[in-house]
C-alpha cells in the first residue's frame, strides 16, 4: 500500500459520514441504510488509521476487530467513547438484509451517527487528516 493510501481510506470515510449526516431525507429512505453509512464511515476511518500507522488493512467489517488491531498491533490507546463504536458492526451486514431484527428508528440512527462521529474525530486528530 502506498504511503498516501491512508488518505484515500479517510476520504472515503468522509464521504460515508457526509451521507450519514444527511439523515432520512424522505420516507423512502430506511434508517438501516443510513446507519450502514455510519458504520462504513467508522470502518474506513479506522482502516485509514491502520494504513497511516504502516499496518496491514484487513478485509473485515468488524469495528471491534479493527479497534483491537489498532490497540494490539499499533500499540495505540483507544478512547472509551471510540471503543463503543464496535456496536456499529451490526449495520455492516445484519440490517442490510430483511430478516430477524427490529427496524431501526430515529434514536438508534442518531446513536449510530454519534459513534461514527467519535471515530471520525479521533482518527482525524491522530492522523492530522486535511
């Protein structure tokens, strides 16, 4: 991976976060779908941080796993509020397909967005993005 690949990851995270911030602009948009964007923002930001640290970027949607790699392999302490973002992993797969889960409401969406914002702010502060 190139030395600047981390910027591409974080740029993609920024795009997903911008979409998540737009919220539910019509009744046709499901909260599950914008929670997916929140999850993707966190996932890509963390992958950008791994690349910034010179570490391998795994193919995974697990926020918890990415955070553990940052702590264990990167030797970087992760703030408790950022660790809570591991909850976002359910939006990567589970809620993207019809099934055995409760529909996501506005409060849950706002919580997902807040977790993504915490990850975003932390990664930007660590990497100096932009």
